[in-house]
């Protein structure tokens, strides 16, 4: 069994693709914004594979480099400020 077969088997068991499709539909937040949220989340958690895949999907959906870069900047801000909290921890302890 190759990797794609394994991924497909897991997907059938847990329904990830179905869940993803439902979440990514327009709702209170439009799907375009959700694509930017995916990029920002991938940056925040440091998932290179997620970032690459979601950046490509965003570009394919017509989202501009400027919009993608702003999403990256927002995620970077969160990542940086969460790191700065460690300075406060050492001071308080």
C-alpha cells in the first residue's frame, strides 16, 4: 500500500475530507477569508506542507500575493508575541 492509499484509507475512516469541505464552505466567514485563515494558521503552527498546499489553493482562487503576505504578517505577529511571553515568564518566576 502506497502513502496515498494509506491517506485515503484514513480519510474514509475519519471523514476528514467531508469535514474539511463543510468547514470551508461560505458561512459566517466566506471561503476566501477562510483560505487566508488556513495560510495564517499554517504559519502560526509552523507546518510547511500545510502552508505550501494552502498558498497554492489561495493563489488558484485568485487571492493576491499582497493578501497572502498580510495573512503571513498577522500570523507572524501572533507567533512573535507568544514567544515574547516567555520573557515575562522568566521575570515572574
